[in-house]
C-alpha cells in the first residue's frame, strides 16, 4: 500500500507529519484507484478516475494541513482545471499545482 500511495496516487509529505503534502498522481495504465494515507493530523483520502476526456480527483485534506495538487501524468500537453463545473485554471502545465486548504475537494483535469 505504501507503493500505491507514494507512487501511483502520488501522496508524499513535504513537511513533517504531512502538515504540507503534495499529490502528484501517476496512474500509468490504471483507470481508477482509491487511497487512504494515515497521518498524525488525520486521514488523507484520494480517489482517481480516468475518463477519455478528463481525469477526476477527489481529495480530503485534514485539518491543519495544506496540499499542492498537481495534474495527473498521462494527459497530453496542458490541461484545464475544473471544480464545481467551472474552470479554475486554463492551460496548466504538468508542473503547476493548485494549493488546497483543509476540506473535501473534487477536481477535473481536462485536455486544454
């Protein structure tokens, strides 16, 4: 499970106790997965689903934490980031993150 959370789901701490962490999904051939990562601040839950035209990620950021969410690997070129049916960012490169505060989040990454 550590390999799934660290590599495929891309959940890794960037500070002690997951106070700040990143999610950089690398799904490879997997079309969907769900991962729960325990931390001293709470459980980090993330799901990934690949559709033909978009990738959908749900993510729970525990209280007292911040997360940098990167676009999943495997999309061609830049992507647009959507939340609640609206574009959040247009034409985002693979190395540009969306910073998230505590709470439950759902994002779609679509080909730009």
